[in-house]
């Protein structure tokens, strides 16, 4: 049981590190597209779509050792669920009169934990607290 706990912690840390890399990739792609002359919203949409595929590949291969694209629909659904959680929570914190950057800063860790749980399930067919069968 103790080994499983250590592996989960290592997986979450690797997930977080890959998340930093994914964020840098998405921001860089958005910046390049915008500097190349695309309007901000067009740059955002294109960076989001390409970024989702990039994120799927890095999470699947580097964190969860998943091959192929069979898990992509569940992965995308997981990401949308995290986005909805983040958007609704952010709106609630803004209504409570928090500044946007502070509000989003408070949501980073809960959103990352939720993403780890949902993406673990999507890519491995089990939640992080479940043992391999």
C-alpha cells in the first residue's frame, strides 16, 4: 500500500511538471500565431486545438504510459469538465469580489488535482487511488 502511495505522488508530480511544459507550449504557440498576424481569438482557438493534441500526447506517453488515440475522446471530455469547473468557480469568486488574478490563483491547485483525477481515469481506466488489476 505504501508503494502505491509513493507512485501516486510521483505520478502527480510528473503530471504537474508536464502541465508546466504543456502550458509553455500553448502560450508559445498562441504568441507565435498572434505575432504572425492572426487575431487573438483565432490564435486562441488554433492554439487550444493544437494544444489539446499536444497535451494528450504528453500526458498519455510521459505520465500514464498510454499508447494510441483510443482514449482521446475521454481525455477531451475530462479536459472540458476541468474547464467547466474552473470557469464556474472563477465566476463565483469574481462575484465574491476577488480580483481575477487572485481568484484564478486560488483555483490552480484544485483544478490541477481535478485534472489529475479525471485524466488518470480517462487514460488508465481507473482513478489514481485504485490499484492496478
